[in-house]
C-alpha cells in the first residue's frame, strides 16, 4: 500500500473505493508494522547477520499515512465527495516533504564525501587477493604494439583442445560457434621456437565501461566498422565485474570462477588478425601492429562492484575495499576508457522497460521507484553515500536500479585511480543528435586515423542499435509525477557531476 503512487493514480480510481480504502488504512498500517517486525526478527534469527538489513526509518513512513487516514475518517462521506481533491493534495504535500528531506540528506552526504579521500589498496594487497591474475599477466608488454600484448608459453599437448576448459561457451550459445572457429585456427597461430610453443596474448587497449541503456551497444557496433579496431568475440563479457568471481547472474549466486585465461581467450580472434598482419612483412607488419587497437565493451565495468561483499572481508564502514578499477590499473595502468551517460531519469525508465519482463506499466514503474527511494533513504539514515551506492543487498532488494544513475559517485572512484585524460565521458543525447561529431571525439581520443568517405557514411548513417522495443514504446512515457520525483532525487548528483567534469550539459536541464 504505497501512498505515493496514489498521487498519480487518483484520477483513475473511484471516489467511493478510495474513501473505503483509507478507512482501513489504520488497520493496514498496524498489520504492516507487525509483518515488518516479524520479518526483521526472523531475519535476525535465521541469518545471524544484522549488518545489511535496513529497517525502514526514513522520512517515507507509513505512520504518516495512518495520520491522513485518521483525518479522513473524521470527515463525513458527504464532505469527502464534495472535496474530491482533498486526498490528492494531502498526499502530494506529504510526498513533497519526503523527497525534499531525502535530497537534503543526499546534499549533506555528498558534502561529507567530498572531504574524504578513498584509501587506495597497495599492489601487494591486490596481488594477495588475485594472485593468479598477476601470475599470468606480465609486468611488461611488447614494445611494438599499442595493446598490452605478450607471448605466453603453451605447455599443453598439441592434441588437447585449447578451449576445452573455457567457461564462456558453457553458459552462452553465441560463444560456441566462435570457439569452433578458434579451435581450427589455433594451431596455425602458435609460434615454434627452440622446441617450445608460444601463443600471442593481449588485453584491450580501451574499454567501453558504461552505462547500461546509455548507447554502449550503438557505440560498439559503429566502432566495429573502423578498420583499425578489433573487439573481443562478443560484447558484454563482464569478466572484471562478474565472471572472475563466478557470477553469471547475481541472483543465481556464485558458480565456478572464470580464470583470467578464459577472458584472454576472448581476444584470440583479434590476436590472430594481428599475427596475420605481422606475417606479411616484418617491417610493415610491426608498423601496422601499432595502428590496430583492441577494445572491450561491458556496460557493467563502470559501476558493478556487487561481488565484493562475498570475497573481501576487510570492508571499511560498509564500503568495498577493492574495486574493479584497482585491478585493471594494477595490470594495465595506461588503459583508456569510454563512458556514455544519459539523463538518469530517462535511463532508469529505459532500464525498467528493458529488464522488467511482466506487467510493465507507467504505474508499476512509479510504485517501484517509490519503493526503491524508500530503501535508499533508509540506508542513508545509517550509512555513507558510497556504502549505499555499493551495497549489494540493497542493489538486489530495490525493484529498479536507482543507484546506476548516481554517475558522479562511480566516476570519482575511477578518477582516484586513473588520470582524467584516460577517460572520455560522453552524453547519449549528444551522440544521438550529432553522431558524426561524437564519433570524431572517440577517434581523436583513441588516436585513430581518418576514415574514407564510404567508411564514415557506413558508420554514421546506419540506424541506431538496441533501441526501445515497439511493445515498450507502446507503453508510453513515465508518469509526470514520477519524472518530477526522479528529477529531484538525481539533481544533487547531477550538480556534482557537472562540477567534476566542468560541463553544465551534465545537469540535464
């Protein structure tokens, strides 16, 4: 019984039913309170863990709803019918007070966060957490490649399937066809020297790191057309954020970890192409190696540190002690990153329409937004802003991914590790309105050569990729009330983002 949703739905509800419902509000509030109390007690007894359970004590409280219900029951039915806007106005006033208190709290938390510097882990600590990664990836790479590449000794029998143990084909059909080709081509690309076999290994030169529903698929597909770019076998390998922990889907729990070799296998197709270029002639091949760059695109890389709670115990006040960017920086400090951002209000609705499977509607989205705001507010009453943004239990509990639009929190953490010149931050709105300009910014950032007129036309004139499905477009926009609530919620984050990037367009006015 989420009172905030009634503000928007009131005009669709019969007056008499509305009055009757609120006459029962006091009883419902009492029963709800007892249910929550019982659930909390059971959670404590069954799990023995009270650190990650957030008891709703925020400004969005059901006792206030009960007060409105009591006020309504003291009015006669005739008075109710004569004043049909009484309920709507009461709820609207109440919710405005609630969202105002939440945004005030966010402002306070953001100010406190600006005075704190994240403590970066040492290389020794990182290596202790992921010793296998550091045993496989060398400290130095081939000097004649812009990509972090090296030759690795191949110790397996020549009769062994080199991809037999790779976990990616086990969980994804689309990988199987690609790996079948890689198997056939593998032996032709082994290098034989002094009775030893070597294979070429590479990490990406650049990463497209986010955000979801912000145009990463479209950028990926267009960059694939550029003759100097090679990507991993598919988009979204999610290795740094999920697969190296054994997470396929967070709700399904932890499976067997994907070792770093599984991730490196995804770039074998690109390395084969590099070797083919090199084989043409040594001098020309080495020169062209410098022109070919490898990319990887996983929209979770910028924000998803959900796995930390399962593996890193030395948390500082509920905040992750080790982050994705820490490990990437440790093995390739010169990497480049591209992030596409979008008005967080519209991003959240697009995210809901894409990932929600049943009973989608603007009203349902509104209810889920209010539920998520309540939970986020409850968290902020007890924990820091970073702790709430990175809280895994909260992330899994909220019905919409509210925190993904708090871009400034994620980017500030990335900028504690990498230099500002290593990150290109773009807006989807600019990408959609002036595609050619956006692509040129990307080419300049990646130090790519110019395209022919035909190549540029092919890249810029193709329709957008991964746009909203027709059945979702038919649902229409979000409700005006929902949009206003979200605008208020994201406003403090957008202000800090615009300051961080020195660009007022990130205010999304």
